[in-house]
């Protein structure tokens, strides 16, 4: 009997020991999940009194499955910011000290986005650890270094890419990118452009400079921007031609073109100057001509085009809003409508840093490339 009691006591002590050990082990494991780190800016200066949040990746994944609301101040279009706004009081966080150090203890196992919210206006929120979720195992026993970006001062002014490149030489190769070459003075690189990678960039422009006459015929109002057929040769039916555009290099060295009415010989011809090219690095190039203060696109050159193709879109020349230069109802030449200018309708998507401001009845345009 005594022996049986002794055995039971031994078993009980073992069980209690296992429970205590397990509890201690679990507590030790939880205590190991500590996030230690330092927040600095790009110059290495400590960012003081910033709030460092742990946003569970599971919350971000849930939001990714919700439909995005297409409206201002949507609560589902910014995974980190919107989750933080909804759970600010629930997420674990810590504040940085004067040296930028912080510590978050007892972090539950899992994956997190580490998001920094500075208390000042000199730094932007987020930080370079907010781009990818990290697991507790990844930061366990380490000191995480988080870099935040500086904010643009309220009195900052635009200095241009040339000024930036004096310090950031590594980005000079961008001068050869097609995005940088998308809009270009006709046949001339700016200081920030280099077409050397694309020897046929100005192939179409050179054809026009050499003197090209284009016939615009068989008007079809049901089509989009290419309502006319174009040919360098007069079509078999002269009556189908609405007008012609003759390109030439003027005495001032600029490319120009003259439109002539083939429906009414008494209608005075009109001359326009081509100032810029649009595209040209891959498979097409268009030409921007000036009327007053605005630019308008006209004619598309396809370097791989061939007149033998039946498909009008695959020929060397394709109409691009020639209907802005000829009124089929009055059978008269006309200038393009100001409301269709390149600056107003196109530039915002094709210029970097473009702004458009309306004042009274005039428009002021600003271009930053």
C-alpha cells in the first residue's frame, strides 16, 4: 500500500514538473519574441519619438481579398495605412528614444509589416521595413535598422534633373530610356536625352525633312483618330482626296508642313511648324505641330510599315487626327480645336511632374522632364 502511494506521489511530482517546465519553456519562447531596433533617416540621424507599429500580415492578406472602393478616402485601398487606422489601439507598438532605439516585447509568433509613423513633419511614414512582411524568427535576437525617408520641405522648389545628376551620377543611364525620349525636340536631344541606342529613332523625321507629300483621302467618319487613308502617291480617284500635306525643311532649319485644299482651290493654304516628336524608339512616331500657344499631334510613322499591306494600320504612314485640319462639312481647311491640344489631353500621362492650372479663360502649362 505504501509502495503504491509512493509511486503515485512520484508520478504526481513528475507531472507537476512537466507542467512547470512546459510553462517556463512557453514563457521563455514568448519572451524570446522581442523586436529591437533603431530608426534613422538616410543621413544616419536618429528619428526620435517615432511610433513603430507591428501590422500583422494576416490583416493585410484579408484586406487584399476585399473589393477596392473607387472613391475618395476609401478604407480598403491602402493595406498598411487603412489597417493601422482601424486597429491603431490593438496593434503592438513602441516609441523611439533620443537615439532612435525602440523595443517591443512579447510579440506573438507570426509575420508582420514593421511600420514607422514619425511624430515630426521632417520625415515620411512607412520606412524600408514596411515593404515586406518579416517573421518573428527573422528578427529574433537581432537589432533591426529601419530607414525612413525625409519629407519635402514646404518651401522646396523644383531644381530639375540636371541639378540632381550632379550628385546622383548612377542615374545618368536614364537619359537613354524610352520614357526619357518619349517627348523630344524634333531631331535634337536635350541635355537629358540620348538616342544613341536607337539608330532609327528619327527615320520618319528624316523622311519628312527630305520632303514628303501626303495625300489624305477616303474620309470615314465612323473611324477613331485615323479617319483618312494616307499615301505618298496620289490615289487613283482624285475626287476622294480632301487635302494634301507637304512637309519641307524651311530656311530657318525647322520642319514645317503646308496643307492644301483639294476640294476648293480658292481656300488659302496653311503652314505649320513641327516642334516635337512623340515616340520613335520602337514602332511608331508622331509629330507635334504648334498653333498659337499649343501643340497638336499629326501623322504617325510606322518604321516597319509597308504599302503592300491591305491593313491601313500596317502601312508606313497612318492618319492621326487629320480631321482637325479639314472640315468635311464645309470642305474647308481649318485649325485644330484648342480643347484638343496635346497639353490638355495627353501631356499629363506622358510627362513626368506635369501640372495643369486653369486661371480665368487661359490655361498655364508646366512641363518637368
